[in-house]
C-alpha cells in the first residue's frame, strides 16, 4: 500500500503537525531547503531568501508552460524578475510576432529585460534547439508567434540559472522559486541558531521541524486530556543564535561618562 504524504507550505512545526493531523504519513519540504548550506544556490540568493517575509512571494509565468499562462511562485524581494516576466507574457498575448512590437517596446525588451538584441537571443535559442529539439525549431521557422514564445522562454530559463549561479551581473533578473513557507520559516527562526544561511543545514531543519511537530502534537494531547499547561509552553523553542566571543586581545568596551543632568 502506498503512503500518502503532504508537500507545499511546510515551513514550521505547526504546518508539519497540521499535515500529520490531516492524515499525512510523511511531509516534504521545499522552499526552506533552498537557503540551506547544502543547496546549490549562490550565497547572495540564500541571503535574500533568509530575509523573505510571508508577503514577499509573487506569481510569474512558468518557462515550461509559458504559452498557456501557467504561473509559479517566486521571490519578489530583491529582484525585478516577476514584473519583467509578466511583461513578456503580456507582449506574447497581445502580439502575433516579434516584428509586431513597436520600436519602443523592442528597445525596452532588449535593454531592460533580455539584455541582448533579439537576434542574438534567437541565435542562441536556435543553436540549442538544433541539438535538442529539431521539431520545435521547424515549427518556429513557420510560426512567428511560436518563435516569439521561444525567445521569451530563453529569458525565463536563464533567469533561474542566473539565480542558481548567483550571477551578480543579472541579479535584478534572478528567478528564485519560493513560497510563503519561506517567510513563515524565517519568522520562526528569527534570532535563533537557524536564522543565518550558514547555520541552516538541511538535516537540522528537518530534525527541528519534526521534533517541533511532535512537541505541539503532544501538547495538544495533554490539553485535550485536561492537563493545564501555561501559555509559555505553546512554542517549540529553537537553540539561540551563537554569540561569537570577541578576540582575546580586543580592548574592553568602555561606556562613555554621562552626567545625570545630561
């Protein structure tokens, strides 16, 4: 018999406990893993993720289903990608080909979004399709709207690669997949050992999420049985943030003299 798990929105012990209470036999974390030490993501991206709040996620067109208007959740803080990706889909929706764009629209597209002339983007796209998808290339040769979609997909696909590599030249175009669970996780870990990216190991996060869920579930069982527990027990507490001691040869900190009348 196959086990049934839960995924999506798992970023705090409360979310894990709720999933198990609903009958899940396991849970899968997503967004919170991107800011871990083990994640193959640039350090600058991890720092952005560590500052995300619940309301910092936006919807943007998905590269693999761009033509259908399917969207994915991405980080909105610190990047212009969501707005630029939305612009690409509007241009695709409202025009039949790249040649239908006005001179101003084309200039904005090349200078502010693609970062390259349209012809160069198509050259790179054509070279890739010639090796990987000859059928799609043949369609693009006879369907100018499909060719436009492929040019726009070039940007969407590369935006995620720029983020993974931490390419500072394209930092405003980083596509960082992220849901509200990241913001919930950051709120839960604030001022704790898991607050900074260099302290976020995937195994530690999983361990604390599971222990926290077990703690909250046990708390609920005790209260349901009539045990009175103070409100101070309501939260599973993470280890505090490490305090780095000053160097042994550092001068003692002096508090400036201040008169009681000053």
